[in-house]
C-alpha cells in the first residue's frame, strides 16, 4: 500500500528532523525531575521531538510496572526509556 501525499509529507518531515549533529538537551520528566544535558548522538531519533518523551515520562511515573525486573531498551533511539527505568529502580 502506497502512502498518500499527506503521509509522505509527514514521513519526509520526520526523516529530515533526525538528520542532526550530536547535541545535549534538558529533558523534563515532571515538575521536579530533569535529565540535564541528555546527550543525543547524530542522526538518532530525537527524544525531545518524538513520542519517546511521552513514553519516558509515563515510565517515570509508573515504576511499579518494571520495579525489580530486568528490562532492555533496544532500537534506533536515544535510549531514554532505559535511562529513565534505571533511574527509577
């Protein structure tokens, strides 16, 4: 199934957004907790621009789901979910 014009535009916009140099960003998880100077390597999916941030915040608030469990964060992103889970164990 081919993408329609609007879907293709969205995909191209997302691909363009992820062509970047390494940078650091402060990630606000809640009112009190911030991941300061979180490092995002070049051409990696940007946690500050994607749903990765929503999931990281959700994981931060719901540690009971993974507390005392072994987890793995594997993919093409920054690893923010794994970092958050390690901080909350």
